[in-house]
C-alpha cells in the first residue's frame, strides 16, 4: 500500500462538524487551514510505533476515550514539511523542539515520529533521556571500557522496544563488522540487525554495548548507496545528555553522563557526521537537573557544552495553544464527555478554563479532568 493511500485510509478528523469532520490525506494536512484538527492513530500503530514514548497522561486518555487522537499543530508540520525535502546525500539536519513546560513538545515529537514511521523510515526513538542519567537501579562497570558504566536494565528495555518498532528492518540490515562480547560469544560480520539486537536481549550483561553497536551500524550505513532505509533519530529531553547526573558511584561521587555507555553512544549519534536521515529532539525541564524550573530556551537547558555539540540546529518553538487550537481541544473534550460539570460547558466556563490554564495543553488537560 502506498504511503499516500495509507494516510488516506488512516487519517480522519475525530471531532464534530464545527471542526471539520471530513477525511483528509496527510498531504492535505500540510496547509494552515487544517491546523487544530485531530487525526486518529490506528491502534496497531500505537502498539508498534510507541511501545514507549507516549506521555503517561496521554496513555490514560487513550485508554479512557478508546482512541488515540493527535492534534495537527504548526511546529510538527514545520518539521514534517522539511523532512519531506530531506536530501539523503547531505548530513543529517538537527531539529530541536523547545517551549514552556506542558506546551506539547513530546506530543509534537510523537506526531513527527509517526509521520516518519508511515513513510518507511527506521525510527530510533529514545524517550525520556533523563531516565538514563538518574535513579539507575543497576550500574555495572563496563567490560569493554573500564572508564565507563553499563546500565543493563535500561539497555535491554530499549532494545526490546526498538525491535517492536523496527521489525521489518531487522532481517534486511546486515552488520559491517564482527563484535566480540565474551571469550565464547560474538556476532559475526554479515549477521542481521535482528541477531545483534537479540544478543543484547538474551545476554543482558552485554546489552549496553549492543545498544552502542546498533547505533554505530545505523550511523555508518544510513545514507550509503547500498542501504535501503532512512534513519530518524528521535530523542525526548536531549539536554539530559549534557546535564548533571544523579547516579552515584561506589565512592558516592556523581557519575558524569559521558561515563555512561548509553549516553556516550547516543552523543555520537547526535553529531551530524552521518547522512540519510534526521535528528529530531526536544528539550525537557524534567531532564534539566539542578537548573531553574522556569528555564526553557535552548541555551539555558543545553548549557554551553550541549549547545556547542548540537550547533548548528533548527530551533522550533512549541507554544501554548492558539485560540483556534484551544477551541478545537475544548470541543473535543466536550464531544468525548470529558467535561462533566454543566458550568464547564458554558461560555463563562470556557473563559474560566482559558484563565486557569493560560491555554497550556498539559494544564488544560489536568483541569478538564476535574470538570
């Protein structure tokens, strides 16, 4: 099925006639007149594309409404429009979503990831990067490099989710080199990517190094003439890679993020020294340990080291809802009977919601949960 036909079948506006109830193709959604409309993700896509990565409260909403709807917003379409024009022979372009807390950065990233998936891209998704630098349940000295530390539980979980999302590519992509894990175990050159991933899942102790090997293989093969895939690297809370860690060593000193095998390899992937894809990231106050909770600009959250590492990048602001977007969301909640109190369904009630939430998507969702 062509990507156009897939989108024609898949996307529809799940709102009342005041929001436009016509079915539209994804290409038609690229214009301003479709901003603020909702489209539904097939349940199969939710399970495959987002085995991890969706915000917890959004997942609860999906369960409550029995559907996964995303609003078409300008920041996502700005990046999607650019991705459609990607030149595979040029270095990967870095996009950075930023905005106030709760403005919808993660959902905007998910919207973009979903587009990449439906267009046949290989999606390498790292949700909540800050979880890699805080509260690690199991930290082990690396068997490959004595100056680094492995996080086998996080690595194994990531590999399982990567396998779910990218199942079609696992048998097609072959490794370009031999990897030795122990005296008795190795992954030979020419093995499938699936075999490499399975090595990390079945032999948990090697999982962190396997994640590094997967990232290395994709980075080196993406954009090459013999490679039949485009690579979308998506990282939520990328600023955590250059922030401060809350993980402690045995001597009670803090672990530097660069000492973590997972972070070390992901930083390599953030460099745009590879071709045939794109790097799509967000900034997150959650991952900004020891920084002001009011900071949200790239320079503030990335810090000097992170900013220099990501530069050049395309900053994409994710603002609070516009009037049109708020109206769309309000009608959607009403249509799904999420607003229970009679007063909240009046014009005065709507004005109160605007005042209380300041049209912040996250705050609006939380307030409507009590109305």
